[in-house]
C-alpha cells in the first residue's frame, strides 16, 4: 500500500460525482452538492433542496458511500471525516486521499451495482430471500456502524404495516407535508422528483407491506438477528432497468430462487420462465400479487445526531447495493421514521436501544425503474 501525498484532482472529483448522484434521496430531491477544497472532496447538503435534516443527512450519507466506492474502484483508499467543520454543519463529509490499494472483489461488485440499483415499489414475488443473502444484508449495514433488525413473521410484518399506515395518515393530514409531496411529484419530464406514474414521492405503506394478514391488535414484532407496472409507468420512466449483471433486461433478469433448490437457488433462470407476475400486470392491479411475507428490515443507529444519520445513510446504501448485487430489489418506507410517535413505537416493538432510521422491504421482483437525476456538472461547484 502506497501512501498518497497529493490531494484529489478535478478528474477524481468528476468520477466520484458520477457515482454519487445515483444515491437514493427522499422524493428524489437530490439534496447534495460536491466540491474540491484544499485537495479534499467535500459533500455538502443543498439547503434549498433539504426536506429535513434527517432526509438530507441520509441522502448525503448514501452519496458519500458511493464516492468511497468510486475511489476504491480507482485504487484509492480515502480518509473520511464526517461533519469536518463544527461551524459548517452542511458539510456532511470530507474525503482525502490516504493510500493506494487494489479494490477488493466486494468493492468492485458494489461499485458495479451503483447504477443498477433502483427503488422498486411494485409487489415482489413470493420467493423468500435465502439465508445467506439475509446474512450479507445485515453484515453490510453493520460494517458501516449501523444495526439491523429483520422483522420476521406475517403478524410482525403486518404490525409494522399497521404502524406505517398510521404514520402515513398522520403525515397526510399535515398541509405542509401535502405541499411537499405535490412539489416533488412530476407529471412530465424532469431531472428530479418522482414521476406520478410511479405513485409519486409518497406511496401508501399499504401498497408496500401486506395487510391481508393483519392481526387484530398490535403484537410485538418478532425480530431475528441473522446469526441464528404498468405500461403507463414504462411510458413515463422508460423501460425497466437492466439486471444487476447488465444486458439482461426484461422478465427473467432477476430470478426468483428455485423452489426446488434447498439452498434458495440464486442462479439465473432462462428467459422469462420465472413464474413471477409480469410487469404488464400493472401496479394498481397488483394488490392480489403482493408477496405474503416480504423481507422487512429496520436499519438503526445508537443515537440520532447528525453523524448517526450520515452513518445510517452509508449503511442504507451499502445494504441496498448488497441487495442489488444479490439480484434482490428493495424499496424504502420512511413514514414510521418521520412521525416521532411511530418511531418510538417501532423502537419499542423491536425491543432495542438506539434509533430506527429506515425501514426497507427487500425481495425478488422485476427490476425497478430508473428515476432521473441532475447531471454531475449541475451539482458540482466550479474549481476555485
Ligand atoms: C431518506 C429517504 C426516505 C425515503 N422514503 C421513501 C418512502 O417513504 N417511500 C418510498 O417509496 N421511497 C422512499 N425513498 C426512496 C426515494 O423515493 C428514491 O430514492 C428516489 O425516488 C430516487 O429513486 P431511486 O431510489 O430509484 O434512485 C426514500 C429515500 C430516502 C433517502
């Protein structure tokens, strides 16, 4: 490993930002900017696009993780400071070159997944996520300093669905929230926001978590650490993305595990014979196809300071990219995090200390649709 004595160049920054802008952000608000300052790459929150501190820090944390991967793929290990300037809380991270080292295979794999990851709000296929993939997902978030709980069992999942749905109703009653949603809903071409055809920025949790098994009353969540669209959508957003390995778009790219395979069969099946619902089934008509029991994960951190939220963003992105690499697809459910009462209920139901930061739904399904992004140049400060 060779120590690096010079700072980052404009080319390094350019490559990093190409990866960074693929990060997820609430309502696709893309609340980030990037710059080179004194040889370091800095990620800072764009105040004009900030929905809340939590949302900005999670998104910027995810973008920071993508930058780390882009640098790793170029053989550079950076030193990373979160919130490097106490009097500039908008500067989320600063990365300086530290040493040269060939990227590890898992870094190459995650980097390759960056442009292939898309939120997928459509129902997943009923095939369960195999144990080894669950293990990888949990380890991914842990490696970034977050904790993860997997919500196991139909009644636990429906209890979480109940919580999410209640939080959604609270948010819907808030006029500011409604204005925010309409501000980020897009009815035509745009480089940010969420196309109305994808359900707009806020999808009711009922569409994402099954409620047909909803238990009467609230039962404690059982969690287990892993140790033990429709044509209108296609028209609005373009065709489904190619599969994680590239070049294999359309039905069959993201195989459900073979039910006859005791190991969960992660190998790809041949063209289209996957038994999953076809994309043309359409989102609205999907309710009967919702998987009986999706894999639901809650990411959390020890505290809820800005640094914890940035950590959660990095962990979220590492987990999402790990899912993409494992040919899984995912969507985020933030209502139970945004409503403080629901968040506390969630924490108690999980029976753990610390703070839930994001709920994820993970499974096998059609690839998600890419949402647009602003260009790297638009979000990069000119060289000083
Ligand atoms: C902090 C945060 C909160 C989010 N909340 C939700 C949510 O409640 N429901 C949802 O469907 N997607 C949610 N998302 C996903 C964004 O809508 C999505 O990342 C964005 O539209 C860009 O699309 P992409 O993930 O396909 O790149 C959230 C993302 C972040 C980072």
